[in-house]
C-alpha cells in the first residue's frame, strides 16, 4: 500500500533539506526557483514557519533561515539515536539482578547528563530523572566520564568550566581513575552527596563511538555492602553484551 504524501508537508521538509544543503539564509524567490515551487505558495509556507517560530525572517534582505526553536525541538534526537541497543539491554539485565537505579549518562560540555534511566525496584532507593545535569568535578558519574583524557585535558576542561573547582577535585579524579585502572569500575559512597553511593563504568557506544557512563545508584549502605557484587555482575554483562569498556 502506497501512502500519499501531503504536498505542503513534503514541501516543508524539502525546504528544510535545501537549507541544510545551502547552510545560509535564503529568500523565498530563490527557494521557489531551486525547488520549482510556485512563488506564492513558497511565501505562504515560509510565513507559516516564521509565525510558528521555526524560521527567522530578515526583512532588509527578504530572507529566511531556520530558527533556534527548530534546534531545540530536535536536539534530543542525537542522544536518542546515539544510544546503543546492547547498552540498553545490559541496563535491563542489571536492573533485574541488582534492583537498584540504573543510569546511562553522557558528557555535555562541562557537565554530565542522564540520558536514560531505570527506576529502583527496592522499597527505598534513589530515584532517576532523565535530563538531570551534574558537574564533571562534583559527581562520580562526571569524574568517570573523564576517564581516558590526559591530566592536561582534564585540567583544561575544569579551568574553562563555569563551576569553580579546587585542587581537591583533581586529587579526587586521580583517585577514582586509579580505581578504574585497577578494576575497570569505580565504587564510591558519600562522595559528593551523603547517603548515596554508586558503581560506575565508562563504556564506548558502537553506533557513535562516544563515551557513556553506566551507573548503579543506591543508598550508601547497600552500595557499601553489595558494591563489589554489583561490579562483578556489571563486568560479566559487558562481556555478555559485547560492550567495550573505556581504557587508557
């Protein structure tokens, strides 16, 4: 069965593709000519896009360009398509085994962002909120996301960031990265937030070759008593799901 494309919808996407091709402001007349559209309907489509906030109009030059609103609307898609199915399957298995909160995080500029999460199954645990941003220098997940960078690169990232850091932060990074050198996973409790602990491991995504951090997060008492067991299960699952652990 063939689905008929609504003409105006198809034209809007063809206009956006033309902008992606040209990468500059374009006048309605130029768009009309390049795509062989009637000039009047091209004007109407562009005016509608501008009215809805998805295009900016430069009156002196009679030109249009896609707006920042369009970037905001689709920005999440890059994160979504970067997600590795094997990593998501590992997280499901990890949740079943540990019943703790499982996070998947990615470095974003000078912060680390939770992009996927599975809630804790215990009566008491740590909740997860996708989209949460944490400082690189003030969270275990952030510190683990830096693994693989040189000391100079880490210091440069800290110095250029908006959140002030202290020498103790760099010492903390060295300590946690040494733990990753020795056992591939970091286990810490009460590091930056009292009462919360985590087991974290940096991994590479096959689709994007980007670094992500898988975290098992829970109350400090459970991480202290079960952290080594959680780490062992996590390392077994990386092999089972053929996931690359970041090394240096």
